[in-house]
């Protein structure tokens, strides 16, 4: 009995050493093979690569907190965060498969394994990334943070070491944010953030309010960190570099001294202004929505590429013009037996005779020079016909076509909360309160879809299809220019319960939308299937166009959406009055 208890205590205490998990099997399922933590990153998290013995020995990552942390406070929040992220299932957040607790009470999470490298590895040394790649990273991480913030989750450690980049051929998303809940406790009202060691590599990316004794974590803290990461990708440097927290706070309070455009000349003024707005010392003056900040900065960065892309010009030295003087005949005087001055003879000195060989080689050189000058002349002419650099846009013509959608909502005691000003709806369309339907038309031929979005009891997104309907055109999404379309009737819940509607128009068929449409028609309007749900959710969030122009016109409160491109995605918020 005593021997068995001693053996049990020995096995349990071995887990207090970080690398003691290697070689063990967790709960008869996960065989820990190796410790893949990056000590230089200065993270509070320990990562292991393992095999899932119940699923064909697939590779997974087991992530847990360091033994030196206050587990009684932090392990519980870490496990709660993992459960919420499992339900969220965002494409730019690491895929969490399972969560639980180790034998010593520490929480752990099992995530999917990918052959990805961290952004820290991609920017090793002073390496800079191309502007288009920076835009992709900023937009993807902003989407991940925006989704987490809606669930009251603050990352707290957005740094290059926690951004994973997967080769595009292996993962369509390519960019995922990892290590949620491993930096500090997630309770912004109770947490203190002054205990971060100065040697942590995350220090240059940490918001200043998190370095003070009474600091509180907010979404603006993550936005500051994302802006610092963008600065690092663009310039190869960090915006502020200090040896400790006190020095870092002093530098941030003094403001930026060297602008990013001084370090990177292809950065537009708009991109620089957006980047600097998120690096302010006071959190209240920074952008508040991570998703909007990421999209705006990405759009401005992509605009930098179009605005400052140099055209290739062939420098041709103009030929040196030399004045050709007419050859004057040289007159010489020949004295024949010393004649008088008047009797002197004028003799013309003729040039020497040129040989046939010299003439032949001269003709060959002349012909070769003429043949070689043809492409140079064409280049000069084409350069003269090119438009200015600012007018050249490297985008397909379809992406610049103007589009317009008109829609109206018919219902009783319902208003559109997505508009800047609440628009009243007709009061005589339905007898029952809360019922509505949407009528719309597009000015261009394409495919139209209308989905509703809700959250079930488990916190998962649920989508229903309002249009197309099986009884209309066989359930096809195709619409013609000016064709008036009407959705089926739906109901808004009780007061203060917002109904989310997605109005989508695409120039051509989109596989993700068509898969969701087919799944919904086959199941009485509800989009079933995890794969279809995830693809639809990703499509809507990624293509939501915040730059659509909205205006109200007509007696029926018709809303007009104007934009450009081959897809328009508009989010409507219906509420009961």
C-alpha cells in the first residue's frame, strides 16, 4: 500500500517539471513525443507535439501553462477560454480539439497540428515582408481578434511568436492566431499586468496600460499589439525598443519619433495614419474595433502597392549630335619653273580612295545597328503613350465595375438597426407583430442569397435561408438586372433581440454559397453540416463590405446599396420597436 502510494506521488510530481510530459500518455490517448516550446519567445505557455492514439496516430499539439504560474487563478480562465474558442470555430484562430486538466491541476488544450512557422521565424533578424503579405496578416489577425472580442476574450499577447503562417497549399486560410489565454488572466477588472519579465520578447508589442500596476486589458490593448506587429513586418524594427517596463512606458508616452514612411518609402500616407492611430499611449483614442482596424489598414496597404508601384522604363541615351561641316576643297599651288603669280595653277586635293572591304563592313555594321534600334524605338514610343503611374491599377476590370442593390423591409414595429439613422417600416404589411420580409433588386445579372444568422444554446452560429426558395425558380439563385425578388416571411424575436440578416449578391456562382444553399433547401431552410456552416460563416465575415454606400430614398423607405466588385455582402440588423 505504502509502496503504491509512493509510486503514485512520484509520477504526479514528475509533471511539475516542464519537459517531464515527454514520453507519457495523457488519459490513454495523447502520446507526448517532444517539447516544441520556443524559450526565446518568452511565453508563459509550454507546447508539445503528440500523437492522438485514438485517431490513427495523427499529430496534435498539447498546450499548457508553465508550472511557475498561479494555477488556482489562471488555469480556470485558460480552460474557459479554450471552451469558448472551440464553440467559436473561427478560421483564423487555432483549431482546439479538446481541453482538460493535467495531474498537477494545470489546464491543457489539444490543438490541430500544421506544418506552419511563426511570424517570428518569418521576420527573423531585420527581415521585412512585402506590403501585400503584411496586409493579409493584419486583416486575418484583425478578424480573429474581432471574433474573440465579441465573446469577451482578450488575447493579451499578440506578438509574432503567436501568429502562425501555414503554406497556402496546405491551408486556404494560411494565418492563425494562437495561445489565447496564456499571457495573463482574462478578467480585465481584476487582473494586474505589471509582472511581465523584461526579457520577454513580447515587451515591444505590449500595450502600455498592461505594463502599469493598475492597468486593465481592453480590445484596444490587442489593437495596439497588432499595430506594433504590423510595424515590425513593414520596417524590420519595433516601434519602441527598451530594456524594461519603465523605459518602455516612458518611450510610448513620448510618442513616435521616427515615422514608418521614413523606414519604408512605399508606405502611403493613409496606411501610416491608420498605423499611428493604433499606437497611441492612451487606449481611449485608439481604434475600438479590431476587425475594422485590420480591414482599413489592409486596404490602405494594398492601396500603397497600387499608388507607388514603379513602372519599368528603359533609359535611352539620346544620340550625340555633331555638326557636319561641308568639306571644303583644299587648294594648293604647284610651282612650275617658278611662274609668275598670275600663272599659278589651282589643283584640287581629292580624298583618298576607300576600298571595297571597308564599304562592305560598314554596310554590315549599319544594318546591325538598325535592327538593334527597333525595340528601343518601340520602347520609347510605348513609354510616351503610357498613362501616369497613379492611374495604373493592377486589378481586374470586374473589380472596378459599379454595382447597386435596392432593398426594402416590410414588417410591423421593426427597424433596421444597421443603419446610421433608424428607418421606420410600413405598418400595414402584416397583422402579426415581428413578422417581416425583404424585397430587393440588383442592377446587374448575378446570384442573390439572403441568410439569417442566430446563435444556438451551445453558442454556435446557425444560418437559415430566406432566398432563394424551392418554389421560386426551382430554388436557383440566379437574378436578372432589375428583377424584383422577395424573400419568404420570417419573424423577429422579442424586444431587444436583434435579428441578423445577410444580403449577398455575386456576379458568378460561389461554391461556398451554393453548398449552403443546397444544404438549406434539403433541410427545410436550415443550413446543416459543419463543413457548410464553417464555409458560409467564413465567406460572410471575409467579404462583408464596410465601404458600401447606403442611402434612403422613396416613400417606402427603400435602401440603396452602392459599391464595386464581383460580390456585395451587406449585414442587416432587425430589431423590434
